[in-house]
C-alpha cells in the first residue's frame, strides 16, 4: 500500500546576509516513515529543519502539510500543525521533574493535575517502549533519559511529525539501539520521523529513505535498502573519497606521560577513577574505549589539570631538557608555565573548549601559539591562524569574525580541534573529536591525529566508534567503571574483544607489545 505524503517542501530557500543556507530545496516526507537528512557540516540540514519547526522562516518557497499550504512562523505554529523538534542541546529545567518539563509551556486552557500528567506520560512511554520515571528530577537523569523527556514532550503535545537533530551524538551503542527500537514503533504507529545525523551505519540501520543535501542544495533522495555508505558519501561530498584509515608505523617511540595509580572520588563519594596506571608514548596513538560515563572524561581532565585527584601521579617527560615533572595538582596555567605543551579537546566543546559569543579569531587568542611547529604554515598571529584553520579544515563560515555560536555544531568542532592541534603539542588529548562531524571531516581529523603522531606527539584519543579505534590506534586501553580492564595492541584488537572488556567488571589487563 502506497504511503500518503505528510509534509512537502517546495523551493525552500534561506539566506543569512550573503550566506546561502538553503537554496531551492524541495522534498517530501511520507506518513509512517523514517527519513534521514544527510549532508556535510554546514550543508543546511539543521537550518532546513528549523524552518519546518518554526524557528526560522523561509525567504522563498512553501511548506505543505497534509496537502494544504501552511505558514509556520513560530514553534507554536509548528505544534498547531503537529510538528515537534528535539534539538541536539536539550531545553530542560534541571530542578523540575520529567512531567513538569513535559507540560511546561502547554497552554490549552486546562488546569493541570500532576497525577494525571504523570499517568499520561507513563501511557505514552508504555505505548512506544520508553523507560521513564515522570517524577524524577532532570539533574538526576542520564543523557538518554533527558532525551526521552524531550521526545515525550513533543508527543505529549500531539506531534505526528518529529524532527530529531543528532539524536545519538552522546548515546552509547546500547542506548542508540534502544532509541531506534522506539523510533521504529513510532513509525509503525504512523508517525513521520526526520533524523539529522552524520553516522552512515545508523542511517542504513534505522531509516527508510535518505535525503542528501550539499552546500544548502537538494541532491537527491534514495531508498535506504538500495544504497550503501560509499554511494551516500559520494552524494554528500560530490566526489569519491577514501574511507580507509592508514595507520603508520610508530617511530622513535619513547615514554612521554606516565600515569600512576590515579584515584578520584567525586562530590557524592563515588570513585570515578580507580587505580588508573598507564604510559602514553611519543610517536603513537593510544586509544581509550569504554561505555560513556566510565571515567574517560575525568581521566583526561585530570591530566589537563581540570580534575582534582585523591591519589596518584602524572609524570611528564620533557623532550627538551630530558627532565621529569609531576603534573598532579597543578593548574592548566601552571602546566603551561612549566613548558608542558598539553592540548585538550574536551567533550563539551562550547562549555569548556570555546567561548560562543567570541569570534573565531578571539577564540584563537585563548591559546599561545609561539612554540613549536604546526601543520598550518602561517601562524604569525591569531587572524592568520583562524584563516588557516578555516581553509585547512573547510570550516563553513562567512568569515573569521563570525561568533562561533553561529556556526553549526560540526564547524565548531573543527575550530576547536584545529586550534588545539595548531599549538604543536607534545601530548595531544582528544575526547570525541569527531562527534557531530560528517564522515569527510571525521577522516580529516583522523589524518591530523596521525600527522601529530608522526611529528612525535603522544596522542591520547577517546573514541566511541570501535571500528575507528581498531583502525587508527597503536594501542587501545579499555575503561569500565573507572577501572582499566584491558590494554591491547590495536593491530590485533577486535571489536568483539573491546566490547567484552567495555562491559567487564573485573580487570583482564593484557599489556600490548608495540
């Protein structure tokens, strides 16, 4: 039976000054389907979805819902047409419960009885397979629980068309699969679901059709069952690109950072790092694998001077004067003053890495670039550095004076990673540096990490894609529940072995011989 059209875009264009975000985009969304919207960073995916959700208004073109031309000037208008959007960054009040957040802003002229709201929320959860406690406070929730609240929020308002912007960006593989199961149930119930994502294997797993945008223009729509990663990548980029990671042999390997018996207890008295001991070596990439929340972020923050330790040492071997320095309990400023060049790409790029209201040039000035060599040829001043990063990493922006908050999430990530690498570090720590990046940009970052390794840096890479970890890293350390459960050779590692170690409660440590 042929599905009917839920939503149709006709000749949609959107301009921000001289920047063309979308140009003459036309596409259809069917009832009871999952449509993936695919494209490189800055291709106009989020802008297009924001116009459907009423956040932006198109400069040209029309939106048709259920066969009727409509005007959507606000999110309130979108809700009237049963459209709801779940954004990449959640819009929740931490001190409220799930149910309170869900009814926040609902104005249907009725007085709310929280018991009835809780019951309705539970009813929606049971129907689609969500796991949620309506009475639980947001600040006590995991990332996946917060996302559940956001999705139920739009369903509570009666949405039949749901837009999800990078819904799996911070989810574990297990949480992702649970989400996909829920989305399939919603699709089978007749909902139309649009997903913005960069993860091609997820696109192939969950979607029915895929629409590709490139530089703001519509390229085409294909049946998911009739395509593959190579075809989708070529449609996104406009040319053939290699999806292979070339792991070069580690050369001139020597100890650069020795971490010994690190223990860290958080404010709730929970041990988040438990006797962590390892060595990072110059000329190699040390991968760190683990389920989200296993202590990866805290470990990197401890090395960078951002996390207080209860026990342990962090010994840095200075390549210049051959001296050793204990970095424990030193601030990031003290670490830099000691001549230790640590670069840290945090998981929270805007919260810790960049200042959103500052332009790209000013964000370059947050670091000192007077030392060392870089892949970027001209580093005479922050302006030149900003322009070099824009060019080298293909950052989509009107110019270097644009505030970083106006960039797409992927382009923000490029600016951050580019800035950190440009500091020519002797130790480069990167936590999820390709999160939110399209596949072409991701492989650019992988190559940059390899370049740093070849330049003699000790690279510590926290990643969530096990295939990439196996292909890219010389050694892979696995953390589970704040403990190291394995240290294995990247050349012989398998995803299955890593998966077992990630869910292991006891240490099965095997030192890699590289």
